[in-house]
C-alpha cells in the first residue's frame, strides 16, 4: 500500500516568503490580484493572515500557488529554500 501524502501539512512562513522573493525580488512587492485569489483558492483575508504569519500555508495551497505563479514545486527545491534560514 502506498503511503499517502499529507496535503494539509503546514509550511513555514519563511518558505512562503522565500518563494515570493525568488519570483518578485521581495515578498513585500507582491500584490495579489482578484485573478490570483480565484486561481489559488486562497481568499484575501487568508492571504493577509499567511503573510503576517498568523497562520501557515498548507502543502495543497502551496502547490496551487506554485502552479498559479508558474513555478516548479519539488521537494528538493523547497528543502533548499528552507535551509537558507538555518
């Protein structure tokens, strides 16, 4: 039996910021549009909480975010991003 992937696992805010930094230069410059919210399935209020660090993004949301931003989501890339903050 295959081990199921936990798509509801949470990811640190630093990893989210690092992803946005690699695309925009700075996560502070990233301004989501209505199309972005619809494509990712993350509403404006949840996005604000994610950016402020009040809640953590799930793996499923992160995959949709990467797909929307046209970024390849791989475990190796993501672990490399996490190591930047260690």
